[in-house]
C-alpha cells in the first residue's frame, strides 16, 4: 500500500465531506508529527494499532567480510514499531486455517453519527 492508497482509503472512510487533497494534508500532517516526535526521541502510542519507539543499540564488534578484520560499530538510535495485541491477532488470522474461531472480524457499529450516517468501528477498520 502506498501513501496515495492510504489517502484514498481514509477519504472513503470519512465520506463525501472531505476532498482527497484535504485528506492528503491530514495524512502528511500525521506522518510528519510521527517523524518529528521520533527525531526528538519520543515514543508514540496509538491504542489498538501499536507503538513507535526509539531504541538505543549498543556498540558492538563486527567483522569486515573482505579482510576478516574486527571493526567497532558505534552505538546508535533506531526507530522500531511494536504492533498492539489487537493488530497482531488480526494479522495472525492471515495464516490461520479456515475455522469458525478465525472468521473475519466484522466491523462494529459505533454510536457516533455524522450527518445522519453511522460510522463503523472504533477508529480502525483494518
């Protein structure tokens, strides 16, 4: 899925009240906020989706494969994503055999209504 596909799906989920151009601004704003927070060493937690974290990797000794010489790799910070339990469960259903316990999860109706239309799910319909 590309960012353009993501913009299109978000625009469809919101409905006719927003243009794809406006939706692209929202998606870009979200992604920029995540990048900015992680660049500052902050963690971002999105309930039901996962957590973006910055982890510090220790320095270590590696080996140059061409010469066999030992090389020290300095410590560094790396971005990581830890999926929520809910997301891991949904993804694990891709590999599960077809059985009643692994039936696709239906979207639940929420009580929120916009312009007389009932929205589905609790925020994420994936």
